[in-house]
């Protein structure tokens, strides 16, 4: 019965079964057991009757609770069913409540965002002052993203904050760029541990712990973004290289990294120059009066200083300068190496930045500029280009040396500020200097960017009068230049070149083996290119000005006639160059350079000539580049005829003039001259005259420089040029004062180069001749143009006598007057006579030969033509007293004598005209009657008379 599967009924039946299968025999024991249980139960009840009584009440309470819960569940079920039915039915008021709830939620979010935005300025300034730029950029970016959302843009109250944050973006970018420059060029005090100062005779302090750059590169993974520790109390600027990376990462996150890189590249030359200048002045302050007290021992004395001994203070000075400067150069290149690797890593991340290949150019550029500074530094301390004096105002550099020789005076340096309040000598007042430096340091540390670099007092802003001291680079020379300083300059330079091999990245495009190559041929390759570049630069300045082709106001001091300003300046340049060549050994390169300059100036003058005679044709017209006079000059036929007249040199030759007239009339017949073919601007005529005179004057002056030197005297480019270098670099100043000013100036050339020189001089002469021929042809073109219009467009069939000449005749006289006035003021008498020679003969020929172009002529018309001839002759008499137009006048006088008189004079042989010319006057005699359309009989009668007179005239002319 203890089993859970026990069935009580089944057990009871078995106890009642008295059979062998039943359990009736166990019934008495069952009853005993039952009785025992009853006794035990009774005992339990007696002991716990109170608990049982209380449990009955609790049971009834539980049952009531269950009943109540069942009722509530039934009510809840009915409510859910009812709610389901109500929710399935749409109600507008519920929808409005939902929309309002969402709108209120958005307004709460907006208000929360505005509250956060109002805290941004203070947080941003705090992070900037702590120089935690990464978090500052992140904060500013999130604020700008939030405030530029469409819903925020509609809030007008945020306009000031929005403008502030926008301005802070550019301001923060400027601060980052400025901080980057401070650490790139060692302006910050935290950069002092990146370079090593000179430590006396032992040179620079050895770096036994390895290069800090390599440790930095090895311990940083630039492919991963930089993470800023916002809770770190250490100043991030203390680690300069890491700080440079921080600035670059901040600029990248701000989106201004490409612009920052471009700015760094742009400011590189200026910043590097300031670094060199600051270092130079710092060394000078450590060794005051190092140059002025020892200058008399240089090349200006009777003896030459053959070098410096080890105990000389100047050895310490040059070592201090080179070691300190080269150490700073190393630090600058280390900074650029960090930029190169960081930008390269940023590019590999896939950020929105162009490939870092463009930065290779920046790294190569900084090396090129450092190399240039080294070359200039070596040049300044090895060479002595002119007599330097600390108190002199001598021009600085080779370029100003040439300019000084050309102008004959020392021009003021216009880049130098005459007076500035900031030039107060703070160094002389130690207390003021310390207070000033403390103030600047506090301002820079508390509010970066408040004080710009241009306003901060720097050592490099000292007086320019002492800063350059004659050096080509603009830096003050600390010791006297000498070629013997090479032993002091080369070892530190080579050591520096070997050290920077550890800095140059493998992918920068710089071949490590070529780093010291520029020092190999420095002494033989610096002077010549620099000199050539300077000469060409001065040439471009003197001949490239806007007024170079204008008349020089002081032309009377060099010539009898006006000369171009550029021509005088160019000759001064060539003369000064030849003077300088007299102080150094002759070299074929300088002769060739002079020829190149002469050729270049000829090309400029020829281009100016073509521009003056250019013809601006209208649309649809034939494209002709030059005026008629210039085209005639280039024509072989016309040029040969004009040259024949010019070769007479004042002699009279009627045949040559007739030949020229015939050729020009043929040109006129093939290509008629129009108004656009004439040079109508008087300024052009004046410019042509001045150009012609300038070319002849320049050729006459340049040919005096011609000198053939013995080939043995020229410098050779072989190995035996040590003597040449010694004289050029060490004795140039001693040679220059000994030059005799009365000695003729010449240009030494070889027999091969002198032929090219002669060719250029001939080119100047030929250009002058071409211009002269152009002016000669221009005068004749005017005659052809105006007389052609006078004959073709003039009215010579008049009803009444006319007392005024034709308008074209008056225009021709006006042109001849001002043309003669212009050439008389600018050309010699010989050229003037050539230009105006033969004008009368040309007019006389045109008036007779072109008479056939007159349509109708009567007696009044013939008289007007004679009046035209008389007016032309009177005007020509003022220019050429030998001018005679009597033949043309006699030709038109035949009209008034009638046909009988003409035939009679022909028979008597008194006529000087040909049959063709007489035929024209006969036809003109009957032209009025033949064109009478009202009386046809008269026209027929006139034609018969014309034929009869022509027949009689031909018989007479053939019989003579």
C-alpha cells in the first residue's frame, strides 16, 4: 500500500477474500495497523489541534482569493477583447496625440542638443589651450555636424553660434598649421632637444643613444589612427615628433591636410631662410665683431691670407656656424620625414586624401633648398665677388654687381624697410628683453595663434644693414671669404651629407649616392652659370620693359638723333660685361654669350619692326600681314631697285629712279594700294625712325668691341685649370682696381666666334636698311594711293571753273608735310634725302601715265588738273627744291591748244611725249563729245574726228 500505484479498492476486496488467493488471513493485522494509525492520529490531533483550527481559516481565505482572481481574470479578458475591438477601429484623436508626442520628443531632443552646443565653445577653448587637438577637432566636428542639420538650420537663435563654430574651424586649421611650422623649423622651445649645439673643438655632441627619429618610427604604426589620451597630464608638445604627428592627424580629421601640405610647401623657402638667418645671427652674437676687426687681413692688403690656423677665432666661428646650422637642417629633415611617413600612412588607410606621391616632391624640395643654402653658404665663404665693406652700401650679390656696373651707381635696396618701430634694440636692455620673452611665451602657451609669427620678435628681424654684408644669400658674413676656407667648409658639409642618408626615405625619389655629388664640381660650375643667368636676367629687364622701345629722354648724351631707351641700356650692359671680362681670363663661353644676347636683342627689334608694320585686315579681305611698304621691301624686285637708288649715296641717277618707278607701278597694278596699306599713325613713323637710328648706332658701337684673341689665352676645360680658378676666385678683386679706365673696351673672341659676331652686327645693319627702305617705300605708297584716287574719283568734266584743288591732292600734301617733319627730327640728312628722293618724278609719271583712267575731261577739268599739279609742286619745293612737275603740266596744257595745234607740234617734232601718251590726250579731248547721249550725231561726229586725228598722229609719230 506504500506504492504510489496502489489501488485501495483492490486491496479491500483482497482482504475480504477468504480463498487461497485472497488476503483474508491478514485482515486482523490490517485492523491492528489501522487501530495504531487511529491512535497515532488522535495523538497528533491532540497535540496540534490549534494549528489545525487556524489552517482551516487560512484555507477558506485562499479559496476566496482564488475565486476573486478568477473573476478579475475574466474581467481582464473581457477588457482585452473590448480593447482589441476598439483598436481595430480608427480614431483621429488618437493619431493626433501620437504626433504631438513625437513632436514634443523631438523638441526635447533639440533643446538637449542646443544645451550641449552652448557648452562647446568653452570645451573647445579648453582643449585647444591644453593642446589636445584631436579631441578638439572631434568636438568641433560633432558640433558642426549637429548645428548644420536641417532642423537646426531653421533656428535663427543659433546663427551666431553657427558662425562662431564655422570661424573656429578655419582658426583651428590656422593654429594647427602654425604649430606645425613651429616644430618643423625649431621655433618652439620644446624642439631644442632635436638639434645639438656646437661643443667646441670636439664638434657636435655625439648621439650614443641612437637617432630619436628611428625610435619614433619604429614604435608608431602610422597605418592606424592616432588615439589621444584625454586624461594624460603630460604636455603633448614635449615630444616634438609625436606632436607633429598629432597635428597632422588633427588636420586630417579636420579635412585640411591637403591645404596644410600645400601651405608647408609654399612657406618652405621663407621659413628655411629665416632659420638660416636666425642661426647666423645667433652665432654672430656669440662671437661679436668677428668680421670687422679682421677685414684688413683679407685680399685688400698687400699679402694674401693663405688660410686660418687652428687657434684662430674665425675657425671656431665657422665651425660653430656650420655645425649648428647643419644640426638644425637635420632636425628639419627629420620633421619632414615624419610628415612623409604620417601622410603615407593616412593614405593607406583609404581616407579621402590623394596619394602621398605628391609629398615626395615636398621632401625632395626641402633637400633641394637645403642644398641650395649649402651651395650659397659655400659660395659666400669661398668667393669674393666684390669689395665688401661693413659700412659700404655696395650692392649685394652678383646680380647687383652687374646692375651697379650698368647704372654706374648703387641703387637702394627697395626690399629694405627704412624705419620701423619694431626695430627697437631689445637685446641692449636685458630686463626688457626677459620681460618681453616671458610675455610672448605666456601668450603663446595660453592662447595658441593669438600672436602670429610675423608679429613675434625674432632675431632674424635685425637690421638689414648688417644682415647681408655683401653676401649673395642675404646673410651676414661672419668671417672674410677666401678660397682657402674650403678646408673648414667641406668636412662638416660632407659629414652632414652622410648623416642625412639615415633620414631620407627609400621612396622619396632621392638617390642616396648622389647626395654629395653637388660638391664635386662646385668650384668650376658655380660661377659661370650664375654669371650667365645674371646677365640674361639683366638683359630681360633692360629690354623687356614697356618703354624699352620708346625714345630715351637723355638720348642727346650719346647720339645726335633719338635712340631707344632699351638700346642704350643694352649697350651699357654689353659694355659693362666686357669691362668685367677684362678682369678674368678670356673664355669662349663669354664671347658666345655676348653673341647670343646680341642675337636675342636683334630678334626683339625685328619683332618690334614687324609689329609696327603689321596690317590689320578686315573680315573677308585677303589676309596680308604687313603694310604695302613693308611688303615692297621684302620683294626682291622692288628691294633691288630701291637698293640701286640707295647705293648712289646722294648722286643723281634718272635711270635708277625710272627703274624704281616702273617696278612700283607694276606692284601697284598687280595689287592696288588701299587705305589699310598705309601707315597712318604718326607714332609708328616716329618709332620706325628711332628704330632705324638705334640699329645703326648700336651696330657702330658694338663693332668697336670686336677683338680676336690668341687661342692660347683662352681658358681650357681640361684638368689644367687650377691657375684659372686661382685667378678667378682669389685675385679678381686685386685685378679690378688696376684696370686702366682709358684702355679700350673689347670683347675677346676666337676666329670661329668672330664670324658669328660679324653676322649679328650685319643683321643690325640690314634691319636698319630694311626700315629705311620701308620709310622710302611708304612715302611713295602715299603718292600712289592719293594720286590714284585723285585721277579715278576726281570730277574733271566741270560746267564752271573751280579754284580749289582736289581733296586727295590736299590730303597728299598734308601727309607729305607731317611725314617730312617726323623723319627730319629722327633721321640724319642722308637718310632723309634718300626717303624723299624721286617723289616729284613719281608724281609726274603718275599724272601722265594714269591719265587714261580719267573718264571725261573738258577745258575746266584740264585747268583743275593743272591746278592740282601746281599745288603739288609748290608743296614739294619745300622738301626738295629740284622737284619738277612741268612735264605733267605741259601734258594737260595740250588739251587747251586743240587738235590742230597738237598735230602741228607733232609734225614739227616739238612734243616730248610718246604716241601712247598723245593718244590718251586725244581721246580725252573728244571724251566729252563722245559721251553726249542727248546728241547722238555729235557723238558720231566726235568719234570720226577721233579716229582721223589718231590716224594722222600715228602717221606723224611713225615717220619721225
